[in-house]
């Protein structure tokens, strides 16, 4: 048996991180078992469809590195892979169930249904479809269907007994039939509902393992009744615990939680996101934390899946991202950092290569880079208290002395290189009885206007260049004199 798994998103917006995790596990499981990973677009609920969402799914999966073996834009032997393009596939199967009594057409109008639902509610009953149309004799029902009268087709759930299935993670799941509703399988527009299409397509596409969120756990017994009615072998089900924002709510775009695309745009590294997502609800069973996609394929095992909801911990993601950035080759870092430098430093003549060397291990997430380097473009407003630093043994008086010594020496310095600036400032300090910090701290403060910077006084002086450095030191002297 060849393992065939599918990721079956509905094109209702962005690829959220829970969806990405489902796609990832589905991919990993297929690849681990030498199987096929299939993309199917479930777009039969046309009202929920968001324009552009299908293309975004292709793009996101490509960016995530989760190449599918079959899918709408790559083809395959089981296509089409978009459900609306399969619209003629479903009705004959539904009619087969009508024939056998496992389903029946329903002609109730919206108004009729609403009235009976209201009446049930008024009696304090939980509404489910009352099988009203099951009483219509079959030949009459068929005639009405053919006459063009609007109809839906409903699943005929037995009145008694239980429906059940076995989940690879959650074990035996069952539901008393009298709690289950006669769901619509084919809608009035002729398209199937998810409830029906997932069963038909998983069967026709030869899907052997289905991974999806636990929100489908309670419906799966009903799907199993359909498999039984057709006499088909159901796939192995693996329902996945939800990804939570915190103990009380699921991760959701609606609350502003980021999508995969958002994280990429914020400057999270693809491989760091994938590594982090893989560990949201799965563990390799040992202490390892770092995995390439290929290593995940090798390590992936259903035994490592957790039933407990996974909490999306942003600090942990930031930690992973920082680790990945620190480990990436310098040239890659430079290429990734450049557009972020450009946001605030474009046209300023800053040596990006040198700046990147200073920023490489300090970068946690790229979208924090512009704020970290903005001081190079423009001296921020600061107060003279910044010149006071206990450990460096500086205060305003020391700082003023240091800057007044540094100013003319830097102006006269022949070659304004980092090395030369450093030698000069060290020598100046020593000759004038100042400790190194008593020179470096004031100069760095004057050059940057902030307490924490990538690089010290000499690196910043080099990046700014002589002219800008002198002008910032002048500003510092003036501020200290007026303080
Ligand atoms: N279209 C469903 C969704 O987006 C997929 C559920 C499944 O994988 O069966 O949630």
C-alpha cells in the first residue's frame, strides 16, 4: 500500500499557523512513509471563498517548502484537485445512497425549516432535522427532483445505535445516532457540502491517512456511516490537537494572530518557523530541538503527537528565529538584512557589510532591525543623563572633558578607519588620565544618543564617517555645556 495523504484547505483567507502545521505533519507523514502528499482545494462553500486565497495557498506551501506531489497547479492522476471542478462527481454517489436508503432528498424550504426550528426551540428542544422528507415515497421524490423542484440530499442517520470510528491518536470515538443530525450532503446549488465531499474525494483520490484538526473529531463517526453505506474502507484518521494562543482560545486570524505570510513579512526565517511549528504538538521523543525539513521527515512518528492542545509561544519562536539567524551564513544574513537596513538607511552611504557584521548575532527578528539602526540615519533626541554611567565611571563633567579631547583629534586624524579611531581614542584616554570607558562611553553616547547600540564608539564612528561623527560630538559638547 502506498501512503497517500492530503492537505485540504478551504480558500477562506490566509494560511493560518494551525493550517500550516496540519500541512506540515501531513507532508512529513507521507514523506516518512515514502508516500504521496496531495493538495486538494475544498471550495464547495462558495460564500466563504475569498478571492486570491487559492493562489495564496499555493504560494504559502511553496514558501514553506512543502512541495505536493499532486494538486491543482501541478496535476496528477486523480484530478481535478479543486472540488468545484469536480461538481458533477458527487451527485451520482449521493443518488447511490438515495437508492440504498442511506440518504434521501429533502424539499423543505428555508421558511418551513425555520418555523419548525423555532417551534422546537419554543418547546425547549434541541433542533435537528426531523426527517420530514424521509416519508415521501421514493418514486414521488425522484419525480419531484426531476421536475426541477429545488432539493437537497440528506444523510439518513439511523434512529438508534451508535456511529463510531477509530482514530490513530484519540482511539475509539463514538456517538449515539440519535444525537446526530441528518446533514445535507448535496446542497440546493448542486454542490456537495464538506461532509460529503471529503468522504467521496478521500476515497476517489486513494487517500490512506487523513490528518486534520480535532474540530472534525465529532463529525467523523457520521462520515464513517457513509463509508459503511458505500462499502468502502475508511482512511486512517489522525485528528490533531488545536494550536492555542493561550489556555482559553485557539490561534486565530480574527484576533490578529499572525498567519504564515505575516511571520515571513515580519522577518521570521522560513526554516525557523517550520522548526517551531513542527514542535507545536509533536516531539521527537528526545532532547533534540533543531531540525531541517529533511531531518523532520526522518524523525517524524505518530507516536510523538500530543493530544494536549499546543500553546503558541511567541518568545520560543523568537528564540528559534534568533538561533537560525545567528547560524545562517553571513552572506545570507547580509542579503536578508539589506532591505531592512534600506527602510531607514537608504541613500545614507552606510557600509552595510560592516553594519551586518555588527548586527548578525543581535538580530532576533528582522522587523526589529530598522529601530536598531535608525540612530545611524538620524541622531535621536537624548538627555545628558545618558552620559552618566556608574560602571564606566563617567558623568557629565568627565564626558565633556572626553568629548573636548576627542573632537579636535578626530578632526585631525589622517585615516578615519575603525582601527585608527580606536588607537586614537585609547591613546587620548591614557595620556589624559582617563580610563578607556571614560572615553568610549561618552563618545559612543554622543554618536548614537542611546545606551545600547550594535557596535561601540569606534564602529559607530566608522559607520557614520568623520563629518557626521564630528557634528554629533559637537552637539554633545554643546548639550553638556548647557546642562
Ligand atoms: N476543508 C477543511 C478545512 O479547511 C479540511 C478538513 C479536512 O482536512 O478534512 O478545515
